[in-house]
C-alpha cells in the first residue's frame, strides 16, 4: 500500500487542478514585442539586400503596377494599440505569403532570412492578441485599409502584390516598431 504524507498529497492535487485550469502552454505565452522596438542592424541589412536585389529584378521585367496599397493618409500612431497590432499582422500576413512564393534560386536564398524574421514577428504578434480581440472593432481608418487590402488581393496580380510588399517592407517594419512601442508610439 502506498502511503503519502498530507503535504505531498496536497501538492499533487493542487498541481493537477492547476493543470486543468490552465491548458498546456497558456502560462508560457506572454506578449512581449519589446525586441521589435529597435530592430537588429543585421535584420535591416538583410531586408535592404533583398529589396535591392528585387529592384534589379524589376528593372529587367516589364511589370506595370498601380497598386497604392501602402499609401495611407494616416500613420499607425493615430490608431489604438489593438488597431496597430491588427494592421501589422495584416501587413505581415501579406508579406510572408508573398515572400513564401516560388522564386529564382538566387532570390529565394536572399529572402530566406527576411522571411524567417517576418514570420517570427507575425507569430509574436498573434500571441499578443488578447482573447477578447474577436470583440474588438477596428477603427474606420483601419477597417477601410483592411477592405482595400482584401480588394487588392483579389484584383492585383501576384507580381504587383509582390512588388508593393517588397518595396514597402521598411514601412511594415516601422509599423511593427510602432506596435511594439504600444502607447509610446508617436
């Protein structure tokens, strides 16, 4: 027969109760975007190298694009903190989807590091959305831009979405920084 003392038995019951109350991984996740307040120079250099290589590719193509998706009359600092996170998450969704498309071997290698960085940032942002985010209603500014994004995804060619996304990656990184700064973004 197994004899347990009161203290070990109490710890065992308490541990099992807490395990049921908090699903696995729920206590590990926290929202910390502080690493995006000041981006590593090596990450910025990798994005710049990819952008420059893409500009060279664009010069050789006859691609004509009129997308003005990233041209906005407002800045992310004008949005609420939850709206900033939604904005950057949508921008990162587009950028990672575009950078994940097939490319020439040389360009695929160049974009590998920026894609990994942007994918990690997107996952970190998703961990920051509070559980009540589904009840959050975006502001009119953000809602209008999100609608514009959906229309562009349906009407623009993949090549034009690629060009717009890559040419505006530094804007996306600035928006990420603003979301990381939370209420301190001005």
